[in-house]
C-alpha cells in the first residue's frame, strides 16, 4: 500500500491510503479544505477522483473541516459512527454518510478498514486499521491513553501513524491555562511523547517497518524532541529498525510505500 500524510496536527488531519494494484484509495479524516486536499494530492500526481470513501475518526473540526465540500463535489461516500454523525449534523446539515459501528469492518474495492473504539473527548471516537492484501496500517491519533486493544493491534501491523502530541515539560511550563493542560493530559485527551514511546517500546516488533509520529502540538512539542525520543528508543531496541517519519502540520509528506 501507499500512504501519504496530507496534514497532521490540531490544525487539520487527512491521510491518503492507496492500493497500488487497483488504484483505489481511501481518506482517513478530512480536516483540511477540499482545495488543500486537491493541491497536496497533485504534488504526488494523485487526484480526489481515486477516493472511494472517506472514514472519519471523530467529530472534532481538525478531522472533518473539509468533509462536506470534498465529498459533495466528488460524490464520495463517508463512513462514520452514528453518534459522530449526530454531533456533526447538529451544527451543519450534510448528507452522503453511511454508518459503521465503532468495531465494524468496511471493505471498499480491495481496501478493508476496521474501526476500534478509543479514549478521547468526543461522542464515539474510533481509530482505524487499513488492510490491503497482506499489509496493515494502524492510524491512531487523539488518544487519551493507550489500552490493550491498541497494544495488540500495534504488534500486528506493517506501518503505524501514532499520536505524539506533547512534551510533558513544555506543556507544564507553557502558556496554556491550567484547565486546558489538565484536559490534554486527561485519559480522554492526547498522547504525550513519553506515552507514545512507552506504547512503541512495549508493543512494536520487527513487523513494524514504517513508523509515523503525528498530531504534534504546535505550542507544546517540536519535531526535534520527538525525533530525539525515537532515536533513544531505537538505540535501546536493536531488534526493530523502522523508518521513522515525523508528520508535518504544514506540508504534505512523501509517498510511503509499505
Ligand atoms: Zn485531532
Ligand atoms: Zn480530537
């Protein structure tokens, strides 16, 4: 499979996953504008017309901002849970949806997407595993804390995009008010760098060849800190050598062949 991270962060999330065999693709989250999705796909010679479906993790704006315009223009079906839809629908009428349960599997052409429930402050948040042939890709951001489910999945994938949202020290000494700091740290908030490292240290294995760290906070993290933490982890864990990619909040990533 080919993975292109179009954007990753609290300013917008969208990940393009493509089957090289069929040419079909799906989009995981749609938190940047239709225009930006077109432009960023064009960088790699891709077009939204290849998209067979959009899958939504939860209703926060950084995951759905571009959804109504993109899916209406290109007639792309959107898969999401019913509570997520209800929450979105309250603000903005929108059609073209199909419901999936928070543990359901949906197959579109040769692409299979499995949902799993997760801990986050949204109505019915999920994370996804995308399978194409033998290859499996875990996409998990906006995670308050990791649990046995994420751990088990991580030990059985070829690629993963995992949230590494904040550095504990930067959040502690940073400008955010106390209530916001508490919300980020909470079990329904976001995963810190140390929590991400802990998850990977304990549960990733040699099968994981592509490791993407994403949804980095603009104010409470830097790509350099995340890179340093991962370098330290890899030194410790000689048994697995994934390529490590820090997903950008500003620009489209490379085509990652998995
Ligand atoms: Zn988010
Ligand atoms: Zn969120």
